[in-house]
């Protein structure tokens, strides 16, 4: 029909209808049709007048009621002997003016940035946390402070006390940094947002030592996974009791456990090496010895190894807290790599033993 209208302007209506096999009556009927005029909806007699609507909106926007819900405004005005409109009409007026939103003055938390921390060698990134150990009676606890090197999983310092204190945490951090010879701008210390972690004494100490502080997002335990995993290893070991009989009992257990954890525990996250070996640069020697043992086993029974000669689990070259997400699209010519170069670590004679236990008993 539209094509017939366009053709009729040049060849005439009859010729256009004959050429396109369109009924002339239908074409003439279409031309006579007038678009219907929109009907104006009459205003109901019970509707608010323009002045009444303005009064209701001014009341909602006033300083007194600006942060109150329409139901609260309605009830307050009724108690004062004033009626402007119903609660639903309040909402309709707000919606018509694009003001239907949360009106209460609520606390808005800031947007916390996800920590993205990288360690490629020991003493670059530490994490620390405090856990409770049950005492002999109900509601009695001993507080265990633990400083952990994220790259080597080595416990560089720990402390058992009767209370959670920023002063004790500062003493532990200062002593651990001194034992490990931490230089300014060398170390990042990561923790959650506990009271001791965000305290001013700890913040001032870290600033004085030149240590960069980092905190987890609120209520996100995954932002401090290494300390949480270490506490699980502590509390799930076979010798861990339901309760400790005394402070000396808990202290003796922690001394035994951390000596075992640093010196004997083969950690799956660091190539089944001990934290001591990784922290003090003995990992290359141990991995070379493991490789030699596996090559001898392969030479003796090669048919037992189908694909290739066996290799020991490698030591990771980088450890992340919340690794960044790679871009969604990459090209073969420009691959995305997140494996930095791992510098050679200084070797340490096996006879040298580090000092890592810091027990600072405090009295009630």
C-alpha cells in the first residue's frame, strides 16, 4: 500500500493500483483515515489539586522530614492533627518527581580496594593474625600472635599472651623485624582489620620501621588466606587439645608445634619443602638432591615412568594474595605472563639455626 502511494504521485492513482494489483477502494479508504486524537484523561474529582500536591511535596522535602519514610511523615502529621494525603499518594508524588529512593540518612561504608600483594622471595611479604586458645575454665583464653612469611611459610615470630594488645603486637613485630634484618621499604605486612591490627601503636611502629601496611577488606577472610591456613594446621594437628590446662601448658605446646612446623613440616604450597629450607635458601640444594634420587630410580626401573623421567615438585617463583585477573582477550603475539624472575637466594649452612620463638608471658 505504501508503494502504491509513492507510485501514484508520478503515474497517477489508477495506473499505480493496476501496476501493483492494489484495490483503488482500499487506497482511497486509507487516504480518508484521520489519525485519532489522544483522549485526555479527565482528572478525578477526588484527586489532589495542584496546590495540595505542592504542599505535600514541600513537606516531604523539608529539613524536618527529608530523611524520613513517607509512612513516618504520615504518622507524625496525624499525631499533630494534620492530614495532607495517604501514604500511597506520598509515594506516587515522589515517584512522579523521580525521588522514590532510600530517604533515611544511613551510614555508607567506603569502597575498600581488594589487596593484591606479590612475594618473589622471603622477607618481602608477611601476614599476621591472632587466634584464641581455650584455657582451663569457661571464657578463659590465651591469645596466640603469629607472624608468617608468605613466600616461605616460615613463622618468623610468635607470642602467647593473656590478652590481645596493640603494645604486645608492636613488641613482636619490632623483635621479628630486628631478627630478620628487615630494611626500610623492604617488607609489606598484611593483616585483617582486628583491633590490634589497625591500632595506632602498630601503625606508628610500621611507619618508623619503613614497613608498608596492608589490610583485608572487612568481613573477607579470603584476603588473609595464609595466616588462616596456618591456624588450621595448628588446630587440626593430632596433639592439639580441647583445652589447655594452664598458660605454661599452652606455651610448651606452641614451642613444640612451631619447631615442628618450621623445621620438619613438608608444606604442599612450597614444593613439599620445609619453611626453614625455603626461608634460608636451602631449597635449590634439596631440590637438586631430590632430582638426583629420582633419576637413579628412573635408571633402575624406567618402565615404571611412562611419560617422562620423574621430577620433584617445584618451588613456586611467585606467591600472590589475590592475584590480578588477566585480560579476557589476548593475542598469541603478546602473551600475558604473571611469573616474575626469582632471584637467587643466598645459601646458608645447614648447621645454622635461626631464632624464631618469641614467648612473652604476661601476668593478669
